[in-house]
C-alpha cells in the first residue's frame, strides 16, 4: 500500500457489509483492511496496479517512437 491514502465514502448494502465483515473477521482483518486487500488483489490481477518501478518505466515516452535512437 502507498504511504499516503485517499479517503472516500463507499456505500454498501447491509447484506454486502455484513458478508464483508464476516470475511474480514475470518481473516483477522478490519473491514477497511479487507477492502484494501481485495481491491489491491483485483487491481493486480487485472494488470492495472503495477509496482512503482514498472509504472515509472511505462510512463516514460518510448525514444524509438519519437525517432531519437541512441547510438544505433
């Protein structure tokens, strides 16, 4: 998890919250911790949450695409 965290409101049905609370308790986590773990897992499985180093490399423009090859 990142050092800084974004706070936001999430609305769930009572049934969904109760199921999440039971699951969190089974795994010795808080409901918030369970939600973070589930979201992190889903983002990683979907390929939308790469490690920071990979994200930085992916954000850099491709030098070959710009026609600026180094020592070719």
